[in-house]
C-alpha cells in the first residue's frame, strides 16, 4: 500500500512506499583467519581475483572481524561471485571467483543517507525564474535564490563522488535534486536530518512490482522505525511542500515524495529511475554502513 505519493506538482519525482513489516537482517558468516596474500591491491590467479584492503589505522580484534564480514557481505550484494575475506596484520584480502572490474570503488565507498523534511522547493532553469513553493527562512533567501543546480551532475548511485558535501545533520541546509524522469531538476531548503544511515538495519534491491525499473528496500532499526514514524506522522498533516520528505544520498536529493500518513511498519522502499546495477550498488552500500570509512585498496608491492 502506498503511504507516500508523488507530489502532484513535481513531475517524475520518485516515490517512497510503505512495505508490510521488518525484513531479514544482513547475513552473517565467519571470517577465515588464514593469512591474506602479501602482494598489493589486486592479483589474479586463474579466473579468481584477490584485492587487499587496508585502513589508515590498522584494525585488529573485533573491529577487524566486523570489517571483514561487512566487506564480504557488500561484495556478495554487489554480485561478485563467491566472495571470501581473509585477514592478516590489520589488512583484509577479498577473493572472488571472477574479476572485480568497475566495482572496486563501490566496495569502499560509504554513502551518507539522510532523510530531511522539505521546507521549500523551486524548479531549476525555469525562464522566467519560478517562485519558490513553501516558506524559505529569511537567512536562506539570498543563497537559495542564487543556488544554481542546472549544471550539477546527477548523483547516479554508480558514482562514489558526491555532487554536494553532506551538511550539518542538525541544521537546515540547501540541496540540489538529481535529474528527474522528465529531465527537470529542483532545488530545496531542507530541515534537520530526522533519519540517517545508522538507522538502516539492512537494505536490498528488487524489481519494482508496480512498474518498470528497480527499487531499494530499506529495513529500519528499532530506533530508525520510531524516528521514521515520528517524522512521517508529523509532516503528513502539513501543506505542500512541507509534507514532502527529501531522501538524500551524499548530499543530493534522490526523491522528495509527499507523505499521506504516518509510516510505522519499520520498512520503506525507494522506488524510481534505478537500473539494476544502480539499485544493487546503493542497497549493498546502505546495508553495510559500518564498513570503515577509511577503507581503501592497498598499494601494489613493487
């Protein structure tokens, strides 16, 4: 049942849908304690590939074990065949049955997911400039009017590079939206973060059963379930656009559906213009939020 519907004044906005109940949590498996290959970033033996990762401060003990499982689980969700992770001296060695290819960046990037209430919005590139919908706080009026998102690159979940640096989660902020189905783009004044990546227990990619494309299903933690229910209940009674919820990844608004009622089931779906690779990559990254932020491929031994 749809609990958030498209804003009638926003063509092509993606929708955030209510699912029925909390879903399964991320898979668990033990970490192989045998030593990792001593060579650097990527080596290939036969049809398999081994990539060695490290962090700025070497991990040990429980932190190393947790990072190994998160890396293995992310590789699995990204579709890499038969991933295994071995640990040695604070490094992680990921071995897969096939090449890593262009998924190397996706293995290490930790996206910043935020859900913020919309305070005001305006289309980008309209001639003459369209007035803002909603109430722009006085301290943001000049900067909001000057904000030019027309040349911004669509966030595209396949890219680890944020188009806009994430703002202070406790403060209001300005943000640009990605290109929508119609090709239009919007800019926003947003309230403080109400739900963030740490509130996601698990996520997965699946085909959108209500139309073409793919979607990312979010499963909230108990704390996230409460925060999401409180947020959606509060804004559902407001006038547009204050009844819209902005979903941001790395500072860019991916969707801004309006909320029809409180959503308390502990699960939601981001549904829109994802292709299969985009949906699987974002789901894999959101499902493994505790992967160390400074994880990177090790330099190749020379």
